[in-house]
C-alpha cells in the first residue's frame, strides 16, 4: 500500500519546482509545476463547444440544446438516407419556403364532439378550417 511518506519531500534536492510553465529545467530531475490558470474551459462561455457563430448573447438556450442534440445524436448514414427519402416523399417538390407558413390547427381529441375511442371528450370548440384560412389571408 502506498503512503504519503513514500513520496519524496518537495524540498528534496532531487525535486525542481518551476515558477512558470516556460522555465527551463533539468529533464532528468523530478519536476513539479502548479499552474495558476484553470485547465478547463470557463463555464460562462456557453457556446464555444457548439461551433455556432457569434457570442453567447446571440443564441437562446433552445438553440444551444438543438445544436447539442444535432451534434450528439447524428444519425448513421443509412438513417440519414431514410429520413431524406421520407421528407422528399411527404413534401411537394415545388414547395417554396418563402411562400409557406405553418399554422397550428386544433383538431382531433382536443375538440368537443370528436368520436375517437378511448379519448377524453375534448377541451374546446374547434373552429372550422375556413376560419384558419381566412386568418392567414
């Protein structure tokens, strides 16, 4: 079993204590150096790991979590191909993103009067689709 007394004392003549990291020393002697700086990345730099451009003020917590997940959960090539195939199959080829909007439409079991077995009776009266379309126009 190793004990502290087995270690050479710091003031032993065979030990060199460096004052600075760039000091020259005898490489055959045991050398001790204690840095005054932290070896780890500062935690207040929240985006340095993400490779996102800009400073930490430019990105929300959600953006950082999305970047973290995108990096760490990168799908295998076969899965990337499958995702791409399914997206291409589900979106029209002539879809223009500049002329496209997303509108959350309440349907299904959220609406009163639905007939979905095993679901609660609904929470609200859902307006007809025409009302959503009129609001978008």
